[in-house]
C-alpha cells in the first residue's frame, strides 16, 4: 500500500487562480497536475497510489466553514482530507469542535501562510486541545520559497512542542524542516513526532536522510510528496533505491500512515 500523507488540491472553481498564484509568485516548482481533485486522482491512478491525504490551509477565519465542508465532500476510499482552523480565531475550541463534528481526522498548520510562531504559547494551547480531541496535526516545517528567514517553524521549535504535548500524533512535513536537516538530526530525530518526506528527495543528502531514519526510527517516517509540487512516483522510486530494509520502505510508504489514520 502507498499512502501519500501530504498532498494538495483545490475546488475546481478556485484551482486555476490558486495554481497561478502559487506557481508564479510563491513556488519555483513545476506542478505535476492542475491543482484539482481530478488531477490528483489521475496521478494516483497512473502511479498506483492507494490513498492521498489532502492538507488544506485556512488563511482567513471566514474560510473555516467552506474549507472544512469541502474537505468532507471529497473524502472517499482514495482520498482522506484533513481539515483546518484559523490560528488567530476568536474561539479555537469552537472551531476545533466543528472540525471534529465533521468527522475529519486531522488539522493542517502552516506557520508561514497562517502567520504564527510554531511554538508560541497560544499555539501550544490549540495543539493540546486538538490532540485531546483525537485529531492528527500536520505542520509545515522550515523553508518555504514564498517567505524569507527567519522561519516561523524550526526543528528546535518542534522538539519543544513534542516535549510539551502529552500524547497524540504530530507530523512535521519536509522531514522536520525543509533546508534545516542538520538541525533535524541534532534536535528532532528521536522525538515523538512523525516526519514526512515531502519535498525532500533531491534536496537532502542521502546519507543524512539515512542517519535521520536510523536515529528517528522508520516507524515514525511517512511518505509524502507535497503534490502537485513534486512527482510522487519519482520519489517512491528514489526511496526504494536507498539501502533500507524492505520492511522499513514498506512502513514509510504506507503502513505507518495506515496505523495513525486508523486504517488497520
């Protein structure tokens, strides 16, 4: 089974504008589909991916209802969508309860797009409540091409967050912090968070990746592509080419995600 824990898609009517903005202004990467759900599903079919987890980002309080309702509407045997909340909401408990009431499995946070510091005291309260409610949290980590340093999310911050939370599942994208992998190895590897591989292969050094896997444990690494911003098929092939045990590769590609998503 291949589960891509980190993908993106937009409603058909919004996808062209969103993709144009992200491609021309924010992202220097060549997208592999047009940003629609059908584009994502077509890639999955071509690449023999079983499940993709869509990660929406709520950047305004007014989007809370529409984005989460859309997330529910696209769920299927092939798609699992997380939900989202606006971090600067006037009532985070209300908004988290709303996501839970819809039956969504998790929340996506992006410290840059949502303009918060990952380990801010107020954010720790939000994470704690969401985790108590059984939600999985997936964070962007590290560099984002649309934003200059200093970054609002770092491996050191996520290490602090991990220690502050009493249980629950937290995933940090981009192997704990894009372009900060030395700090991931030093500060975050071996912690209780999960790391996804999105936008990693081709950026981080193979030996560094293997050291992080060894220190952190393959059972806490999740395959993610950040589709449509990278080619998931190529990343799977690259992962399979590395000197890892077969059971480690299969855990990273799907069984770890299946376990935390409650699919087995």
